[in-house]
């Protein structure tokens, strides 16, 4: 699933500071693959929802991102099923 950047209103949720990327890896890095890193939940599916630009963000953007995320979860992923 591709995410969205609510802070800049575009379809590029790229994490400029890599903090979200690091946290995502801590949560969902797949184990048993010989790489040496393992996450808390190997079967997680993550969607990048960015709302902070620079060092700050608006609460309204966070609320919009959260609402968008729940809409996507209700509809399911592109494959039609979210587990």
C-alpha cells in the first residue's frame, strides 16, 4: 500500500529524516532471512502517512491522515484484503 503526505499534500510520503523508516523497520522487519535484523511483528503491513514537514506539523493534518488510514483499512488493501 502506498501512503500519502498530508503535510505537503502529495503522494510522496518519503521520510526525509529517516526516523519513520527506522521505526517501521523496528516494527515490521522480517526475520529468518539471514540479514540479522528482526522486527516486533514480522507479518505487519505498514502504510506511510506523513504529516510533519520539517520539525512541525498541524494537528489537523494528523487527524486527516488518521481518518484516511481508517478508510483504507475499512476498504482493504489494493489486493482486496488487509490482514
